[in-house]
C-alpha cells in the first residue's frame, strides 16, 4: 500500500495537480463544513453580490452535519453526508475557488467536468465512521449561519484527517476504477 499523500489547507492548484483518483490522503489544517441549506444560502448571497462570511479560495468543504459534542470534545460524531445533494451548488463554489469537497457517493457528470475546469477534487470520507473521524478534529467553531443548527458553517481544525481521492482533475474516478478491477 502506498504511503498516504499529506496535504495542508488551504490547497493550491499544485496540490490538486499532484492527486490521482484512488490516492489515500491525510489532511491537516482547516476544513469548512457545509450542507444543503448552507450551500443554498452561500449561492444566494453570491447572486445578490453580497460579501460571503468566509473566504472560499483554496478551501476544502466537508459535507457534514455533526452531532453535539460530548464534554471535553470539540465535536460529536462527524461522518460525511451524501454529496449529490450539493451538486446544484458545487460548480458555483468552485468558480469562487473551492479546491476540495469531502462527502460520500457519486457526483454528477456536470460536477465532474467542473472539477477538471476549476482544478478541484472530490474526496470520500468513510461513511459510518463518524465517531472515528471526529477524533481527527481538534477544534470546531461556527463561522456562519448559526440559525441552521447542525448545518451551520463551521471551521474544523483537523490533524491526519483520512480521505480518498474519488474524482481528480484528469477525469479519474475511483468508483469506476474499483468496479473495473473486478470485471477482469
């Protein structure tokens, strides 16, 4: 097994250009959380020409709605949510500089094409492992849309956060690669 690629956020085009579908990655730095309602609100604010409540350039968005934190912990269970629900907003956020998205499940062909154009990758985190993923989160802070509760936008500080590159900027797709390996 190959040694995982280590990345520190914010990400650059060079970071993204070195990733291939199937790569195991450990992320350090800050992840931004956002789900459906937060994505919708961000895009609506962009459409109205408003200043966004956070910088998107170079950021990685984690599709998660974490559970409440236990005493002494920064966050509760923090497993990924299904990504296709954010597809309607993903291209617009890539235009604003998002470099990575973390979730689970497949992305639409339009989003995959936008990833190539805007140099953004899609990572998968292991679904069903939210409690284990939470152990890689060292701090959590709500930065926007507190009224959305678990869907508020947060900054998560992470150390060795494990993900797999599903879609790279070259059209590689780890889901397709995995199926193809078993066809032969």
